[in-house]
């Protein structure tokens, strides 16, 4: 990816909207930190985290980042999430330092975006469940998705002749994941075995722990009575209490893609303004985790 020697060419900022001790912190952010640490050693670069950039200009790390920008100490800035909270603190978004946003939609025309293709996760997960002879699939995910995304899920079910039951699709706030255990417990206890879900698709790895807890409370046997598939950020940092098929995103690939686009942008070479990363099963990640060329699972996005 990038391996330079001058400080303003190999120091990168990784910007988070919250801090690890806060309820808004996600496993995705932890995965970015872990991967950044390993990439620093492999590539001879520095990736410094900046926390709580949430629009408050008095935050310590906001002030630190602005100073680093003005003193030209950075080769690039990676925003770990949407930047809409920083609209009132534009200093971070201005200037000539290359930037990239990890997010699902374009926010600023001049800053490229890289996003995780959530529909590819749904499709590959459902294909796996079809291969396991499942038909009655429940879906537990993060906060409510867009109407377009819900329609795409419904269409993905229909194309695979899976039973779509709206009451089996639930969304939980990722800051307070405990209700997921109660939802799953109720879901698997209120119906006879022949009528209840034969598979649960977990759309966010922050929820897999509570989902497993709910299944244990309902005395569901895995394997045997139910197939469990979960989103994951690879390399995964979770050890669930029950057998799980993980399908998710190669964060090594994501971070290296960010660095590549920043490098292309700095050199004024042509670069994509919107790129997306496809989901992959855990077996595929295991096969390709040590690759040093990371563009196979990327595709331009309109």
C-alpha cells in the first residue's frame, strides 16, 4: 500500500465519532484499530486514532487534529464513519490533505467514499441458509434500515423462495443490545418448532452475543434445531457461545483500500469517488487474509 519515509508522507489520521468507553462504540471501530496496528508494522507507516470528533470544537482530539492538519503533519485522513456531525466544525474537512470517508453514501463531492456492500452480505448469507435447507429465516439487525434496504431484503427472500414474516424482522439500537436476547427468546418460545424460524440472520456483530443468550434461554439446540449466521468484521474479535457461520467484511482489505485511494489522490492520479467492498464468508477471508494486493473484492459504485 503505502511505505514512505518523510513524516508528512507516512502519518495518517483515523477519525472516530466516539471513544471506546462510550455506548456508541462498535466492534467495527475496534476492528479498524486492530487492523491499523498490524498495518503500521507491515507498511512502516503511522496510523493515529482521533476520538470523539462529533461536531464539538472543544474536544481534545478535534483540537489536536486541526493542529496536525495546519502544521501539515498528515499524509491522509480516514473517517471511520459519516462526517455529518462535523458540518459545524469545517476545519477538519477543508484543506489539501487527502481524505476518505467510510460510509454508505456520498456526503461531500470532493471527498471519496468507501462503503461496505450490505446487500452482498444479505445475499451471501441467504444463499448459505438455502444450502442448509432453511426456509423460515428471522433477521435481527441494528437500528432500522432505509425503506429501500428493507425492500431489497424482501426481494432477496422472494427470489430464494424463503418465507418472509415481517414480525420476525427486528432492529435493535447498537448502544443497548440487551433487548436482542429477549426478542430471540420470545421468538423461539412462542411458536411450535414446526412454525418458528429455522434460521436467524444477525445483521451486526454487536448483536451476536445477546442473540446467543436468547437462544440459550429458549433451549434451542445448535446445530440441530436452527442455523445461525452472523455479520462479522474480519479478523473477528468475538467468540460466540454457540456455533455460528460468519459472513462479513475483510477489514484488512478495507483499510488497505483506504490507504491506496489516499495515495492515488495525493499523486493526482485518477481514483474512484465511490468504491464498495463485497462481503465474504469466513473461509474466504482465511484464504486471502495475508494477501498484499487487496482490490479483488472492490468494485466501483454509482
